[in-house]
């Protein structure tokens, strides 16, 4: 019985998320509607160190958008992440960055915001 309890506690400790992982999960959940809204353009989100959100795009569909729609999408991504970051890190301040990449890793746009 004790061995089973120790194994269960060990498994639970290994599967628990770090505070950073919990914050990123919360941020990804807040960004999910953008992936649905721009489903043919936004392929996914990822995080890099130093408060950087990487947004992967389908370049062909992105290039098919007019300039105003591209700018609106980029602004919507930054605004959504800024809001999500503030909710996931209450009371903290930082400069967050978005890096928008195509499918082979070329940078399409970068944006920064103070939170």
C-alpha cells in the first residue's frame, strides 16, 4: 500500500506544471480564438524566452490578405497576447514581443508592447 502511495505521489509531482507552464497554457487558451478567427492564416503559437510569442503563418494565405487585414490581424494578435499576458502575470511588468514567422522560419513581422 505504501509503495502504491509513493508511486502515485511521485507521478503527481512529475505531471504538475511549473508556474511558467501554467501561465503559458493560460495565454494559449486566450489566444485560441485568434487561431479560429484567422484559421487559414494562423497555424500556431509557441513561446521563446524573454516574453516572446512566436506566431506561425501560412504565408500563401497571409499574402492573399490585403494590407489593412494583415495590419488588423497583427494588431489583434498583439492586443490579445498583451491582455492574456497581463491576466497570467498579474502585477508584473515586462516588454512582450511577437514574432510572426512563415513555415520555414522567416520573420514576417515583429511587434513589441509594454505591459
